C-alpha cells in the first residue's frame, strides 16, 4: 500500500470524543444517510458513546465537516460505520483521508480485519484496500426488528 491519502489543507482529524458535534452528526445521519434515516438522537448518542469516533474539523472555524465511527475490540476486529462527509466538502478527498486515518489508527493495535457495508461507495473503499468478502457464504447476521 502506498502513502495514506492526506487531508486537504485547512482540515484536521480528531478522535477526541469531546470534539464530536453529536447534534450535527445526528442530523446528518438521521436525515441524509440511507442506512440511518430516522435514527433517534438517543440511539445515536449511545452509538457514539460506545464507539471509537473520528471527526474531521475545519481548522479555521472548528466546525465538524465529516464523521466516522468504529466498533472495535482494538485487538482483532473492527466495524467501520456511519461514515459521512458534509456535502459542502465532498469531492475534496476528506472522506478518503478520513477512512485512511481510521486504518492507520487501528494498525498499531494489530487489528487484521476492518469490515464495512456500503450500498454505493465501493470504489472509494477499494482505493484504500477494502475488497469484497472472499467467502460471503461464511458470514451470517442476526437482524431483529
């Protein structure tokens, strides 16, 4: 793998939970993300609380412009989810750099498998080394409700 994609100038990534704009993240996901439409604020807050969170912030204003969260044991497995980039900064490489930062954050922990699901961004994730499951028939899910 070559060098990780870098954030455009003027943006920074933080894993500090205090910097996550939970209201903004909830609004983004519950109104504009096909996988989380209608998600309650209470459920989103619990998801944030139980996850490793990544925020991309505009360095001039401090405003959060992107988000991702990871559910992980920080040893063997991680699930990347709720990746969202504000429409105002899409196409600048913010999302690609954000996902690369997730990968780099987990690498020292020895996590060998980062999973995700996507309906429409396969090319973005493929550029970062993600690929379809070799044996999807070995995976199962328990879906309730």
